[in-house]
């Protein structure tokens, strides 16, 4: 829609639930075309409007999806500033997609204060703190394209006991898992999650996409021992001339 129409809807939204999807790439037949200057300017205007305090206080339910092929500072800056995190109490679903280098992605933490999101998708951006994203309402989480910390994954499992679908990885960028927990701490985390009455108990789908070895083995170390996932999808994208070491390593993980 035209930018002025989108801004009018935000202004007159009152108590209506709103879903905003802004795509800074034109996708057609699996190809991307360059957006016009007008398209980009309009997108920036809507993002700025969403980040305004007056709109955030008025909207009662907001789902937000931002997509950009390349990093756009004018789009993501409101959600990254180094001061107090941007308060978004009405946010219920957050999806952010961008496909830059892994180094840049890991250095950009999303700083939004929005508790108890229902769905979280973070593609090639880091997360400032899971405690301001996940909660009892969180059922779907998809994160990848950057370096994940084991401690963050452990926190996610503890904070989101009703998690139904967990997707680790990305088709666009490799996903690394950094072991920032000592072997003794891993045992404590696993015991804590196993003792938690519901940690991971409602997980029905677990997908791993292009997780760099030994990432899956590390992830399995902290999963609760009683975990039983009925649906699992594993995707490993690699050139044809590479061997199957990653797959063999995964098949040898005892706790899978």
C-alpha cells in the first residue's frame, strides 16, 4: 500500500490488532530487484512511525516483520540504540530478516523490551537478552545466521516452557554455536532443565539448518534428558565435493 495509507492506519488504529510487514527487497520468481528511492523512503517513514512512543502506547497488539537483503541503518537503528531498549509492550510477534556477513550480524543485538512474544524469528541479527523476548506465551522460535551462545539457548528453553517449534539455523548464512559454558556448568544446566517441570516438554518440531559442526553436538548437551521430539528436520547445505563428516558426527551424538 502507499505509505500515507499505512501511516493513516497506524494513526487511527485505536485498539485494533495490527500486522506490519515491511520488505526492503522486491522478490519475484526467486530473484531480487532493486527498490526505487521512493519505495525505500516510504519504508523508512513507516518504520519511524512504528517506533514512535505515541503509536506504541496506543496499539494493543502488534506483529512486526522487517526484511532487508542488505543492512539498512535507517530501518534497524531504532531497534539497536545503545541506551535503554525500545519499549514495545504491545509487540506479540517479531520477525527480522537480513543477510549480511556473520561478523556483522553477531555484532548487532536487537534491543527491544517486549516480554512474552508469541513468535520470534531472528535471521542474521543477534539478540540482546532472551529475558525481554521469551516467556510462557512463546511457542515458535526461529534463530540463525549468526553465532549463538549455549547459555542463551539454555535461557530460551527455561524461559519458554511452552515452546512448540524450535528452528536453529539459516539457509542463507551458517550458524555457529559458541560453547560459553564449562563442562561442569553444562551438567548443571542439563540437570536444571531436566528438573524443570515443563522445559522442552511441549516441543513437537525441532529443525536444524546449516548448523556448523560441532554445533548440533553442543546443542544436544544442554537439551533436557526427558526431551522427546516427534518431528525433526535436518538440512545441511554444502558443495557436492565436501564429505559427510558433519552428518556422521551428528549420527554419533549419543543423546539425539
